[in-house]
């Protein structure tokens, strides 16, 4: 799943949780899914930052 798709799914989950219109058991399930997506997105962002940093170091650019 692409980063953009993960972020889109996470936004849907947040909207559903904020609505307050879902049963508690479903809210807990969605929260867990949201945390997994959030961690996956964070990992991709961290990896992208690392690539940018390494590329900048290779060409002598400070980031």
C-alpha cells in the first residue's frame, strides 16, 4: 500500500473515531488499525528523511 493510501485510510479512521457514532468495540478495532497505519507512515517518513540526508551529505549540502 502506498504512503498516500495509508494516509487516506488513516484520515478515514480518524474521522470515524471523531464522529462518536460507532460502537466501542468497533472504535477499539479502528484505533488499533489507525495506530498500525500511523507507525507505518512514520517509518516511511523517517526512511525518506534518511535518504534525503544521505543524498545531501554526498553532494556536500547541509540539510
